[in-house]
C-alpha cells in the first residue's frame, strides 16, 4: 500500500526547487530551504514513493536529431475510451494521454522521429488498438512554452536564483551531434534523472569527468531536458484544459508570448493540419479561470478566434508516466527515441 500524502509548504517549496533545477544537489536544496540535505532527500523520496512527484527526461528544442511532435484527437467506440487510453499509454510514442470533454474522447501528445514515423504510428500501433476509431492530427510547428517551464512558484526571487545557478552551464564544451556514448548516457538519465555522475559514468563505461562534461553540455544547450512533475490534485490545480485557437499569422508570435507568460500555462505551441494554428494547455483551480484567460486574450488580441476547447477529465499518462486515480504516478514508459 502506498502512503497517502498531503503536500505541506515545505513539500511545495521542495518541488518548486526541483522544477527549477531537477538535478540540484541536496546540500544546496537543503541550504536554500533551511533544512539539512538528508531531510530534503528523505522528503523527496517519500513524495516519489507515494507517486506525488516524478522526474522525466525528454528531447528538448535543440535536440540534434529529427523529432516530430503531434497532438492527436481520438474518437472511440462506445464504452471503449478508457481501455483505448490505457493500451495506447503503453506505447513509447505516446507522451501524454488524456480523457477529455468535447468533440473527441481522447487527446494524445505523441513524439516520434518524423512524419513517416507518425504515419506508421497512426496507421499501425494506434489503428491496431480495439475500439480506436477516427483520429484528427495537428503537427507542432513551434513550441513557445512546455511543461518544464511551469512552476508552483513557492520560492522567493533570491531562492529561485540560488537554485537556478546550480543548473549546468556547459561552458567550454559543446556537442554538435549525438554520439553512441551520448545516447547511452541519455537512456541512463531517462531511467534515473537524478543519478550521480559516478553512477552514469559506471553505467556508460566511461570516466566520471567525461560523463559530467557530456551530460552538462546536453542539458545546458537545450538538447535534452529534465523536468519535475507533480500531481495536479495534490498541488491543488485539479483542472487541466486545452484550447485550440486560430490567429492571423502576423499576430501569432505576440499571442503566443502572452499565453506563454501566464502562470497557468503548461504548454503553448504553433500547430498545423487543421482549423487552428495555435494550441495551449493550462492548469486551473476551477473551470471559470479558463474563461478569464480567454477574456484577457480576447481583450489584448481581439483578432484571435477560439476554435475549440476541452477539459481533461482524467490524465491516464503524463510526461511518460502512467497515472493512477488521484493523478499519482505509476510505471514509467521510456520515450520512443530513448529505445532507438
């Protein structure tokens, strides 16, 4: 049986710190939060074991190999939505799977190598799932904000800066193309995002200094990202909503910048393949907040047209983790590119 946890203020500050720098040393985290390192590590372990938090590793915007990200709406046979979502969630290409309201049953975020691989996924893996019927696909053209940018906001500016300074700088070394050793290191990092450089080096069969240099360069350059996820329910932002909008091309970057700056924003992306060219997702305390966001967007960019919106009824998978009731983390499913 898992321990039932509630997040206190110290837990929230701890999570906020790891959202800023997921690999920050426990000694620094403890110093910033005015607790000892052992207490910080122990609290994180307790929250992790309860499924309240988890870390995930993903290809970031400067990943040097092709990555195609797409959003897929799926209609299911009557009564089959949950079964389809659970089976699809076991597929490495599916990063996030949601049961949602509106004109679709399910909403997937998918990450594959290219458009050819996306076609293979749609006509192969997804089509083979019993109960999966019609699909509609939007391909991402640009990411303006993503889940790793979102933060609980529990730390003051000075604390945030101290934690931020611990992130790898990558100074004096850069990686232009991934070598086999880099792919191996990333696979190891994906399985244990807070693994020490010593353990990563041992797993990859290289020196600690080489492991540190190459991992830091990949993280600092934006090739690879590590982010901290938290249960929406425990963080008291139980509502998640996705909005599709159509924006005149001349106003797209301005509207996207505004949306990306909102504290509720989890994702903002340019898309193509349908009636909308901008999609954003937000975490909310109550549904009414979505209308307030839309009103603000409409006041500043009246030329923006909302095409559709959907509320998430349940996350079945998020950021590579299967989720249980209560938005608690279960098994990890490594992303498709980490299996290459």
